[in-house]
C-alpha cells in the first residue's frame, strides 16, 4: 500500500480537507511541534489503495535573511547589502521546528499532494515543503510521478473532491517571482532603512519612531498620503456665487431650480445676472424630457473591492478585514478571499450558492424570488486567471460568526445576491426653465424596478419630491431669486478605501500585500488613522516624503515599483529570467542608494526644521563615565541616553521605564547604573549604559544588562545574584531582583518568568554556598520579628528556594506582565507554588567563565 503525504497551509484547513476526503472516517494525532495535527485514513489514490497522512504548515516554512555577520548594523556598510551580502533561507518560526516535523511525517512516503493556498505565495510554500520532504521520501521507480498539486478555491465537498480528481503540478515560475520579490524587498529595504535610521536617530531626539524604515512599496504608499496632505496645505479657497431660483407650481409647494451656468467667480457678473432675472415675474417651461435609466448591478467581488468597502462602510482596517476574511474561508463560509478576478467562470454553480441562502431571515424573500423567477448572469468582469470572485459558500447566522465576522460575511453575501439580481431601473424627468435670458433645470427620479437595490439598500435611488406635471410653454410664478455666496473647499485626507484604489491603479503591492503596506505606515508612526478611517501623515512621514522628492523623486513615486511589479509578473508567467530581473533591479537601486547617501544633506535640512537635535532633547539622568557630566535621557522612541559633551549615544532596553539606580557606578567604566522596569508586576534589572552597548566580556552580547553580566566580583552581576536555572526556558537563569523588597522576587534573565518569594522580608541575600540536591545558590533571608512566617518565631533562615521545606509555602511562580504585545504572558496568572513547579534539572548557574577573567577585564580597558 502506498503512503501519500498531503500538506495544507493551516492546521484548520488540513482538518477540514481531511474530513471531506475521508468522509469523516479518520484518526487524528498531534505532530511533534505541537502546532500541527496529522489526520490519517485509507482510501484510493490514482486507482490504487493508499494510506493518507494529511497535515499542514503554518504559513511560510522558510524566510529569507542575510547570513549572520550582515545582520549587524554596526559592522556592515549598508551599501554592501545590494550585492556582496549573501542571503540564506532560515526557518520562519524556529520554535515550530517545521522542517523537522515535515521530515518526520514525510519519511517513507511515496507521493506528496500539496494543498497550499492557490496563489503565488502558496506556490512558493509548495517548494519550501518539497525542499524539506523530498530528501526523506521513498525514491520514485523510473519515471513515476510523485509530486501533485491540488487546485481549489473553497472548502466545500464539491470543490475539494474535484481538486483531488484533477491534480496538477506546482508552478516553479510563480514561486520564483515570490523569491525575487522577497530578495528585492530585503536588500533594498534593509539598506535604506539602516542608513537613514542610524543617520537621523544619531542626530535628532524626538522622531518618535524606533525605525525610520524604507520599503519599495511602503514608501510610495506613504507618498500618496503626503501628496494629498500637500494639496490640502497649498489649497487657497476661492469665493464664488450661485444663482438660486424657486418657483411655485402650486400655492403651497415650491420647487428649487439649479442654474445651468452652475457658478461664477466674479461678484459683479453674478449681480448682473441676478438683476436680469429679477426683472422676470414668471418662469417658462422650455422643455420636459423623460428617460428610463439603469443603475447597473455590481461586478462580482474581488479582494480590493472587499477591502475598500470594509474600510469605508464597515469601519474595519484592511489588515483586520483580511484576517477576518481568511478565518471565514478556513471555516468554509466563503471562497478564497485573495483574488483579482471579478468574472464568474461559465461552469460556476451560481444557483447552488444562492440556494444555500434561502433560509436566512435577512434575505430569504429576495433569494426565493430569484430562484423561482430565474437569476441574471453576473456582469462580465475581469478574469485574472487566479480564483473565482469572493462568494458565500454556506449559510451562517450572526450567532455563529459574531461581531465583525458576521458584518463582513453579510456584506459578501448581499454583494453576491446583488450580482445575480436585476439592474435597478428608474425614470428620470428633466424640466428646463427660462427666467429671462437665463436657463435653469430641475431633475426628478422615480424608481420603476428596484432590482439589486432591494438587497443593497445603500445603493438605492434617494427618494425625491415628485415634480409637477407640466408641458412646454407652461408658466410658473417665481417664489424667490437670490445670490448665494460660497467658497471652494479643500479635499479631505485620503481614506483607506481611496488609498487602496490608488495602490491598485498604480500597481503598488498585490491584493495580498496591500493591507500589509498600509498597516506598516501606521505602525511606523508615518500616518495616524483619524475618524472616518482617514490617514493623516505625521511630521516624520511628511518630512521623509519631501526629502525623497528633494533627492530622488523616483524613490517615492509609484512608477518604478509599478515597473518592478510588471517584471515580477513576467517571471511568474515564465516570460522573464529570474536572475536578470533581480540583477537589473538591484543595480538601479544600488545607484539610487549611493546618490541618496551623497545627497542626504538635502533631507537633513528639512529634518532640522521639524525636529530637535539630540543635545536639546531629553532630561539629565545619569553621569557619563568618560567626562563625568550628566547624560540626557531621551524618552521618545527609541529611548536612549545621549552625552552631548562626548557626542555619544547609548541605546537602552525599550518598552519600560528607566530611572537612576541609587547613583551606583559600574566598576569597569565608571558609568552610573540605570534601572529598567516593565512595571510593578513585571521584571526590572540594572544596567550600565556603556556595557549594554559595548559588551565587556567574550561571553556577552550587545543588549545585556547586569542580570546577564559575568563580572566575577561586581555586586550587581549574574555571578553574584544568580540563584538557579529557570524553571521554564532552556538557557535562562533566575536572578534576584535586589530592588524588589519588601515584595521580593527573582526573574529569569531570558524569558518572562518571575518567582515571588519571602514577602515582607527585611533582607534577602544570595549566599556563595550551593544546594547539595539541585546545585542552586542558597538564599539568606532576614525577617522582621513581628512579620516572620518562619517556625518558632525565628527571624533568619538560610536554604534553597526550591528544596528547603521551610521555604516551600513562601515561593510563587508567575509570568511577568509586559507592556508590549511581542512578549508572551499576561496578567501574572498564578502557575503554581512550592518546590519550583516545572523545574528542570540542570543545577545552579555556573556560566562558563573565560579562562582568565582578570585578563578579560584588562583587555576591556585596553
């Protein structure tokens, strides 16, 4: 019996597909990485009985990055990143050990069926999976085919079974186009980002962004927002005048007429027209025309239109809307949400999709009428050759989906029903009047057949007062004629919906990446999202774009990226060579980079006007070890210390508070120590600003505080305050927080584990002696007599935190509450107490010391 491995893009998809193909008769087990499950069943594969193993990845298996030394901002010239710096594929999420998992499951398999999403990114992941699995699979006999690709657009029984019966092959060209885009974005983005971040953060203190990033798509996206901002700023309102006339067809009714000239910008000319028309006493009907007009039903729904509506009508950001759409897709409620197509293929089962909606109380009546009277073929749209338009695949209720999920599903369903409904028809009546020599018009609309507007009421024709019945030559008395003075108004800031339209029009990003680029400019503090989901550029965003325009407008204009996107599409179609496109594009941007670096003074002049230099920012905090003058603490992101006398800047840990640490100094360099804290429920540790940026010992890395310092005698170091191995992570050490009394705690110097102990103790010290059982350092505890929990009213005790029965009820493990979402852990939920719950054996920290620690100290000073 052959063994067939099948791989989907997400665990939930793997489960749904396996359930359909096995008709629910499958066994499931967890994979070795804990994130992915394996669903097994027996069946037939290409006419032979086979054992199927269905599993998944979690998005991309691999990611592109520079090799080790080129990831150092300090050691590498950004210009080298364009060609010299070699790249490598690394695991996208090392914690998931996805390659090992795939190899374990793929070992001994005869065939592989790839159920990755059917877009370019999906094709790319196909080859990442194949690279991991093919070496361990059974070798094919002769020319036997072993690699298959399933093409599907929705998680329905019909679509999945159809895909299984018509297996194809993965598309190497589409995968290569994604590889090219990844490498271009990495090399170009990193080179510009590193250069401008280091240059401007070394000069200005209030930029309030930890990264001054550049991206080939991100920057033109920001450019659109700033371009609109500039139009608003440069707008000069003009006064104009409008002639408004009202006629009284009957005694108690009046009709407002629109002036055929619309408006004039000269007050005297407007006054002249008013005087002429005031001489007339009656308005004469010159013509009455009636036309039947049609408001077309919408085209079928693609990704860009869905994102536009989600932002404009539902108030959802594009990134959020895309996440909800993906969830609805994986649960089988809608078809694949990433598509550029607005045209249904001839064989698409429109009636089947419509029947699914026949029992929903919101649109059941409309659907039943359509099914009985016959549906209209949807309008002919654009066929991009990827996936069918976004379509509801099964019925759902508000209770099932809840909140935003239901709102998006409801819109997708209403849009689909509208595409197979009739057009909206209405009768437009236009009456033309003359008052003296001037012409005026009045227009009225009456709906004759509402069509699709019944299901999309927001598109309906507004109700208007009915026009009086009249014929050519009729005269009506004039109620009033007056001159209205108005002013032209500036455009408003771009909405997300308008920005998405511009990005699509100019070819910036793809339907999948557009939400990511918009999200990036918000995250970088280049724009803020105002009410009505309007994007208002910040000072930093405006200065950056103006600076690019000043140096090289092509860096911010959409033209060059649009051309690159066309080249990438040619790679996907097999019409362009991957290496040639890569080389040519990188060569262009390398020249632009060198010109940008040489001309940076142009952008710097704009920065000087908007931002304060480092020396003028921040407040004095701690003393410099070199000049013994106060350094200034700059709180704006990224927080750092700056010595204006030495002109040195020292980076600090982020997402916490910094304060002076008892005016104590580092024994190595005489810098005053500072204390970083993530809050009362989090962890805190002291650090030397100089050592944090320039590690003093070979076994230390940049960004380590005193709780990781291996100095042999300093009272704040790991050597003196380390207690034992962390109870959860591999490499961490629990270090006493000597500032935490009377609510004493020790915290892991790698992860966010915190152990609370000895509350209300007067003193807690780490002893040089170690525990015989677990080799953790012993702790000396000194309690006040009134509050001592020790037996026999003792006030002092020395013992092991993990093993001593006296300390057993005085220890409690928690997770630090962090201020930043990237740190795990939440509200310090209680995990256990007593003898170091979950502690792994491994003994007391005794970090391997350099052979001669004093020699290392001497080398540090040299």
